[in-house]
DNA sequence: GGTCTGGAACGATTG
DNA sequence: TCCAATCGTTCCAGA
């Protein structure tokens, strides 16, 4: 398709040629993952620190191991410090006072020649030690061969695995699909998951306390949530050597699939909270409705155990390693999945894509911070053993010219990195938000068209503040819309729409198993793009849940966000990456028709006395709809619930008028954040909405809640992702302040969202707490600097990547409050 | 004829 | 174990 030929900035700074992790050492006959892996895994599970000594040089551990992985998983405090000191400019975060935002280094060389970070992860990445003879590497190598010299990573560095570009995991047939195993990978499956854990201080940061914490010898302790509780030990996966595929393969993979796919091979028990009973360390008194197992992790998070995260990540990586990357795509692949995989160009065919597009194909320089993270992500996603089955990708489109896609650089931030929407003069803004509902289509269905805007037409995105003549590329992918940090959605992929009605050129790419639409941002169009070429594809839950390392469950996990990114080359050679996410979009036919949805609320705060009227705008409101105000304890338990009076006479399908109930405590001295949701009946509840009760003696100057208590409100349009008014509790989005000055951690995890789920103590200011100078170090301490710059914890770790996730996670899912 | 849509059937899961 | 509610996925039909 011609779509692939849109202008691409020739000068786009890709950063240095993807350097091979480990100082360019060839992957060569790296230690066979198999044996090593198992060992590592066992050690990990057993928390045997011996082999994971922080002092083990990455390169030494495994030549092919991307240093990045270490950084990410670095749980060792001192390592964090090293990172900070070693990559001052890498993220444009420190000292240069340059524009804030996520900057890619122009060079991967560490100032001062600081050695690559060392970390236990080495074991994990050793996965790169794919079978020396594995043909999996060939595709990439070949592809790399055609890459432009400068950007062409050393062949040895290119590690492409079959299906890497695919969405599905052919190898994911592991019983891993079982809850237990999945849980184990929960965090691991997505390192970002690690961020979803609340942490009170750098000291408690999971990253600083390597899950690998030798001190934690008890699996239960180490993996309270997923690993231990979920039966890591009992999971087939626990023993890499044991082929987990057996059951899966026979049952659902190889077995003929009926027209109606059965659920994951292993009957998964979903709780209302989407949690697996067996895996739940401790039944939460307050059922958490989220449909994501990862959420369950948060439950533990509440418990304050953070060491598990890093460990989980490692475990995940190990799991990834345990996955036989050499698996034949056609083996053990669900009928449907296999079909799609085979129908389309094999991995090799996709290699025509710039190597950079696949963060995992090209091991980044061991000393490049950004890449390290990317690499880590890669690991976490199981990129090294890509077990994703190919999804219809219109292989023919991949034949696009091998233009130097600027964003293709593996040094670009991973898709699950949290980036700011604006920095310095630049601001990426969603001018027109997509409709709150968009029925996604299955592979078995025809396209259901492009996502549309509420008022008709299509969403549009514009990059403000860019005055260069070079066009840029806007990336679009489907992200999550739950309380956790934004990341690519496991069950949805963006679908490129073509046809007469589509005016916007686009082209597909795969980044870390996530399909990304690349759309040109042209100066002649004021750097504005009409997104009329993006549809949403729903992947079968059974397929994705079987994916190795996948911890999320698809059931009731039907909300997504359109995530846009743009990478702006800077004069100094670095790249500024901005990201903005749309409002949540409900993609389920049923949910869209039945679940009440609150899009706007006329007010977000009110004195404790209540009595004030609030108008809710949204969908599916009924006369019988109830509006329940809830105050949650830090552990997620509801400590107060009150049904608000609704004016049935004024109730309309799209609007609801309620009278704010008085707060339980009329003597509060500081704002208290609570939540409310609309309930149409059992299991038919809207997302939690933020609401703040103000002390009775506090005059209401404005309806917007204070910055400290109403992140959702503080995040104005600029923050994108949240409507003009309080939106549901979307952790990550909430973490992005609309104004640089509002939150130094703009765009980065450091700004833990005050999720309704985890309401801060009434007297405490979550924001202040989390953004304390000590916590975010320079970023916070340098008022004169651009607050948007990537911040790092005091320890020097890159907050954006290493900081634990904001608290977005909680026992209760926004989807199904209680 | 192909794409887009809305609706609903069917089977699995959940409580 | 049974049953109803719920949900995911597929299929159908009309625009």
C-alpha cells in the first residue's frame, strides 16, 4: 500500500546504531537458555541470590543480554544510583535543563564510560542464547542485512524470533494459561506491571528491592500475589524443563477448534474481580472486579510487599526463556491462531520492517539507558521467545519501502513507558476524542470500521509547537484503560482501516508485539492528523491468555484507549517523545449496550454536607440507575457507601441528575477523595468516578478538586485521556499533570495517581507524598528545570521506568466496582 | 461484491 | 450439581 510511503523525516535521530547488548558480542552460542534458564528460574523462585548477584556483569552473564534488562529489573538500590549517574543526558532529565520529556540519547555511550548496569537479570536475558542453530535468528539477520548501514545493528545483535511481530503466542501454549502460571508472570509479563505497585518511597520501590531479594526465601513472601500464592511452584511453568505445552497443546492448541473457541485450555475460573480464586493469596473481602489478574497483584501491593515485583519480572523473563523459542509456529497453535499465523507472512517476512520497529529484534546497546528499558520490556514481553501467533497483518503491506522510520529505532521508549503529552513548546494533543463506545471486531468478523468521534467524524490529533518543516510520524496503538499505567492492550490491537472513506495515510508496524499504526504528521496540515484509519481488533481471550507471560485476562477487560506518540528530533540529536492517550473506549458490544458509562460530571467536589446537585453525562442511564458514593480504605475495602438520590424525572439515557449525599464525616479538615459509580443492577456498574468532599468551612471557589486530591481533574484537556471533566479512575492518565508545573513528573509514573482504589489518607496528600524531592530527586528539586523531564528517584533510577506503578491498581476494578 | 453495522445465537463461565 | 445470569465469540442480515 502506498500508505507506507508517507514522508519520513530524514534527519530523525535514531540514535546510535543499535548496539549489541553486551558490547556487541555476538549472540553466538550463547548459553543455552534451556539449562540455564531452568537454573535461573529455580534460583529465582527459590530466591537463591547466588547466581543473581548484582555484581555480575551483564556482558559476562550473557553476551547477548541487553544491558537494559538489567536496568529495568535492577532492584539493587545502588544500581539505581549508578544509572542516574551514568546517564545524565540519556533522558534529558538531568542537569541540562533541556526540554522535558522523554529524550533519547544521541549516543549510547555512557558519560564517563560507566559500565553497563549489572543485574541478576542477566540470567533471564540469557534467553538470547537461543539454540545456536535456531533459524529464528535468520529472519532478523536477513532483515538487518538490508538495513541502512548506520542503523543496522550487528547481525549478531539481531535476535529475531518467530512470531515476534505477531500478536499471539504460538508457544504460549503453556499451561501457563493456567492461572497459577500466569500469575507468576503477571508482573513479569509486563515490567510496567511492576509499576502498578504502590510504593511509599524509593526505599520501598520494587526496583530497589529486587524481587530477587535473597532475603526473601519464602516463595509466599516473594510472590505474595502471583508467584507464591498463585502456585508458582505448582505451576508447570515452574519447571521450565517440563513442557507445559502438553496439556494445552492437546486440549486446545492442537485439538480441533470448534467454531466457538473454547476458553483457555485450562478452565479458568474467573472471579468477579477477574481473579483466580486459587491464585488469590487472600480472598479479598472486597471483591475486585477488575478483570485483570495483574490487578490482583495490586492486592498484594497493598500489602506492602514490593520485593515480589522485581522477582516477578525476573520470573517472567525466565518463563520467557523457558519458552522454547524454537517452537514451530505450527506446533501447538490453536487452530485459529495457527491459521492466522500461517496465513500470513512468517516472521521473516516481517523482517522487512526496520529492525528498529521491533524493539526486541535488535538488542540495544548495553549502555544505552533507553534501550535498556526497551530491552527489558522486550524480555518481559517474551520477545526473545516470541510466542505470539501471527494475527492477520496484511503481510503484503509489510512490503513498504524500508524507509528510515525515525521511530523505528530500538532506542525509542517502549510502548508501555509513560510519556508526557507535552514538553517545552511541544504538545501532543487529541483535538477530537473518540467515542466512548466502539465495538471491536474479531478476526472472524469483518472490520467494524474506524473509531469515530462522539460528534461524528473521527478523532484527530495535533502536535503543537512544532515549527520544523520535517514531517513526523504519529504512532497509534491500543492501550489499556484500567487503573494501571497505560500500556499496550493485550487483547486489542489497532486495526488499519483502508478504503474510500479513509483519507489518512497509515501503515502498520509491530513494536514489541503490539501493532502500531504510523500516521504522518505533516507541517502542511499543521501537524494534525485525522484518525479515520484506525479500527480496533479484538483478539480472542483464549489465545492471548495462553500467551506465555501474559497475566491479564480478557474477560471484562474491554476498555481501551487510543494511544498516540510522536518522536520529535531535537537539535542536540536527541529525540523527544510525547504521548497522549484518548478517553477510554468501551469495545464490547454487550458492555457498550448495557453498562452505564459516565463521561462527564458537572462537578467534582462538594462540601461534606452534600446536597449539591450533580449532573452526570454518559450512556445507558436508566431511571432505576443508582449512584453510589464510596470511600475506600487504602486496602481497597469500602469503608463508606452511600446511595445518592437521583432525580428520576430528569433521568435520561444520556444524563442523570443526582444529589450529592453528605459525607460520613462532617469534620474533615482537608479534602477527601471518594468515588462514585452508576449502577444499573448487578454487575452493571460504571467505572469509578472521582469525587472530592471538601471541608465544610472551605469555600468553594471552583468545582475542580484540588490538585492533590483530584488528579483526574487536574489533568485537563492537555493531559489528554481524561475528558473535560473528571473521568473514571485511570491511573496513568491521572498521573499526567496537564501543566508542567503541576507535576514535575509529568508524563511519568512518578506521579502516582490517586486512584479511587487507593485513596490516600484524608489528611495526606498523595501527590506530595509521591513527588517528594526525595522521591523524585532532581526532577522535583529543580524548579528551574523543565518539570517534564524524566524524573528519577532519589536513587537515580529512572522513575519513568523503574518506579513502581502508581497505585492505580487496587482490589476493586473500576470496571466492576465491587 | 466488499465493507460496515446492528443484532442475536450459541456455548462457556460465573455465582 | 443445577440453574440463571453473564460474557465472549461467531454468525447473520441489512445498509
